């Protein structure tokens, strides 16, 4: 019996190792003059999404393309990249990057937090996110968060487990609306679809999901009193990654976040409406 148990533990361990995401370290890449990096992702409107033909594009994808091009031109190495995973689950992507090795990068709407900094490495923030409180248009506009128990009395909150928006919902519930009903989803995209389908639903979602709803001409309403723009998104890497100094050098040496290519990326994937919304939300 003990032998069987030991064998099962070995098999589980080997399975976990086999499933780990890996890529070449920067040291290996520099030594060989070439390397492969792995791009894990969670599909997020504007940030990582499928264009016509199923090809992945978005703000994060374009930033990494610029980074690879810079490395090839300025560092004299030949880097190739590959996407891995199906992009369906934030927690799954995050955990795989956390346990990854070498040149592994996680792309999507990943908020930089002190807790996560103890688990993974973050790039410099590439955008300030706005979390938006949404519902269908038939819901009365919320004047004050203190009014939630009356204005949202018959509504149900939807939120994806393990996200910062779940944390927001729970904080609002505790502070303003103890009787709030909460239904959990597995992804932010599913949360958005639940609000589309339920006239009595509401949610906190990242700005990109709200913009997607507008593009799809859905009956969605923003409640500006709930806007929050206190968080920033970053690209994540395993804690043992040696790529962070290279990525930092790329951002700083090119003044990337003030550059025309970066601004063009934002306009391309957020649109003028998204840029104006970012500028209008109070910090």
C-alpha cells in the first residue's frame, strides 16, 4: 500500500512538472544569441483578444511584439515567442506563470498588488485601469454608494472568483450593502454576459469590458459614482525570472510610455472613447 502511495505521489509530481510553463532564461538567450519565450494569457477585451482569423492581438500582445523587436535589434539576439494555454481563466494563467521557469510572461488584466509581488515579478505598469460599476440601462442611476440598499435593492451582484473586482464587490457589500446578493462566475467575460442577460444584475468590471459592451451596442449603463482608477496593470513573470532588467531597460531606454508607438497601440485597441474615458475618471 505504501509503495502504491509513493508511486502515486511521484506521478502527481511529474505531472505537475510536465505542465509547468517554461522558456529560455535571459542568460541562456544572451549566451546562445537566440532564445524562446512563452506567453501565457487571459483573454481580455482590448488587452489580449482574438482578431479576425483567430490571431491574438491587443495592447499586451503589441507591447511584447515591440519588446521582442527591440531585443533582436538592440541586444543582437534572435527571440521567438509562442502563446500557451487557452486564455479562458485568469487564475489558471496566473498560477501557471507563478510556477513557471525562465522566459515566461503572463499577459492580460493583471493588477499589480503587494500580495502578488510576493508571488511573481511585475513589469513596470503599462496602464492605469478603471474599474467601472455597470448594470443594464433600466436600472436607476446610483447617486451615492450609500444609496445601494435602496437603488439596488432587488439586484444581484455578479463577480468572478479570485479577481480584484470580487474584492471590490465584497468591500461594497461590507461597507454599504450588507444584504447584497452575490452570484459567482468563473471569468470576467462570463460576468459581463450575466449582466447582459439579467436586467436585475450589476457588476464591477474593468474598463475594457465596459468598452466592449458599448461596441456591441448592449444596453449597459455605467454608474460613475462607483468608478475606481487606483490600480495599475503589469506583465507578470515567475519569481525566478531574470528577464525583468531587460524589460525595464526596454521601457526606460525608449521612453516607451511616452512614445508614439505606445500611444498608437492604446488608440488602436481602446479607441478614442476609451482614451477619453481614461482621462475623465477621477484619480
